[in-house]
C-alpha cells in the first residue's frame, strides 16, 4: 500500500505530464498531485491513501508544470509599431536607425518613463503570458543604458510580483547596445558597465544574472569577457545573446564561464555545441525573433539534439524584433520552423526553461519537493498545446499551490 500522503490541496482524476529527467515525457493517468504549503508532496498515479483538506476533480484534464519564459525584454518604454509599418513600406533598418529608430528609440522612451509607467506598460504584456499558464518569467534590462535607468528597469521588473502572482527572474543587460553618448567609445562604455553598473546592481540585489549582446553590431568577445569577469567578481551567473547574426564564438566563451544559457544560436557551430555540452549550458532558442525578422539561417537543432544539449524556448518579447506574448505560439513556431518535436517544445517551456534560469531543482516538472506551479488544460493530449494556432485551452493556473 502506498505511503499515506497528507496535504492541504489535492488535484485528482488528472492526466499528468511527467518527465523522467532524461528528456523523455510521459502521461500518467489517472494521476493526482498533492501539495502542502505551496510545494508538491506527491505527483503520480492516483491512489486512495491520501488525507487532504481540499480535493479538486479536474475531470481528466491535462496538467503540466506552470510554463516558464526564460528570455524576455518585457519591461521597456513605448513600442516600435511605426517602424514595423516603415519596414513593410520598404525602409531599411539602417534608414530607420538613422532617423532615431531601433534600440535608440526604445532607449529614449524607457529613459523618459518613470518606474510606475514602466510597470503599467509591462502589465498587459505579462497578463497575456499569464493567461496561457505562465508561472515564471525572466526579464532583462538593457534599454536604459545608464546606471539610473538600468536600475529603474530592474526595480520595475521586480515590482511586477507585487501586482500579479508570478515569479520574476531578473537579468542585467547593460551591455545590450552602445548608447549615443558613448559613440565611438565602446571600450569606455564596457568600463562603465563593469566598474559602476554591475557593482551597483549587485549591491541592491536587483539581478540574478548578467547578459551581453555579443555580435558584430553589439559587443566583441573581448568586451564580453570583461563583463563576465565583472559579473563573476560580484557572484552573479552569466548568460549570452550569441551567434544570432554571425559566429563570433561567443557560445564557447560563455560556456567557459559556466553560462546558464546561450540564446538565439542561429550561427552556432560544432565547437560551440561541444562547449555547451561540456559546461551544461542550455541552448535557448527564440523562434519569434527568427520569424519576425524573416531570418533564413536556422539554429542547428539536430546537432544540439545529437549532443543532448538541453533546448529551452522563449518568447524573446521585445519591441523591435519579437513583440510576442504567447508561449503556446512560441512552441508552434519552434515545431514548424525549427522542426522540434512535441516533447522538445514542452520541455523547452518547462524543465529546460527552468535549467536556463538555474532553477530546475525547484521548478519545471511535476515532482515532490518542487513548487506547486501547475497549468491545467482543457485538452487530453500534450500535442494539442503545440498543434493549434490562436487557441488557448487553459482551464486553471496554480501558483505556489494557490489557484489564480
């Protein structure tokens, strides 16, 4: 007879999406999940040896872990819809940038916005994700590009948890772009990032990790390494925007520093994949950006698969290249554009997304001891979450054991 399970909440008559820890998913039905004080105490085959204060019959619905978005720029001022119109009418990115558009446009709007205004603008974007079963989101800074404005962005991101039941992970991305006041002085700006910004961010406890945009139009590998060294000196983990537009071997550099993830990766090569495998760095793929900018070079999914490098998926929500607020659509894009399997897509927004944030011991799968973050769906098979477009079958979201 199974050991007695004592809990305050019990979800029964469920179809549970369970992982074996080796990248394989299976359905347990009839299954049940028991939680106490916001933590899972049992997830598996249903049995009668349970003492529960409250029982919820989910009528055969599918239960997955709460979804996780491990790469976003959710907090920012303004939007760039007018630039989208201009591009459709034939304007080049360079022409738009010369007219004050691009990242500089978002930087200007972000600097002009108060913390309260940034929160107000971010909440509708966050609500769209929450409506599709989100429990945890990573939010980067990187549109302020001054110490004051980067801190403002990070404070706004953290403050979202005061307005919504959600878990926010923050990443400092001061090395996102070169601000106009440092034109022609990229090394000086990196010194500002390393010597002033990162220590201040760390002193206030505003970031869980540090990121860099390592690219020909961003920052060089040498500049990136300076940022990594400064981050590690402050006890912060690192991650990297890498190999999106070219191969600067940023991924291998990130892996040497034990990066949580390397993200985008369209131009990733075999050496980079080998480095990721050795370091345990997660490959975070961003099909929304690939789609929106009409990229043609796909990330090497088969090579990552063969090397057993964990693949996460994220919306990359941002105003310029991925104004996407749907993890369900992200999964469909990954399957359709990158030929990822249903299991890979679901792991990409659950367990592997948690790994990309360094939180897989606490989140991302239905296991005893982990946070009771659940998404309960009006479907019977997991492939229906990936297959449909413009379809949201969420029945109930549970965050830390509480239905919301």
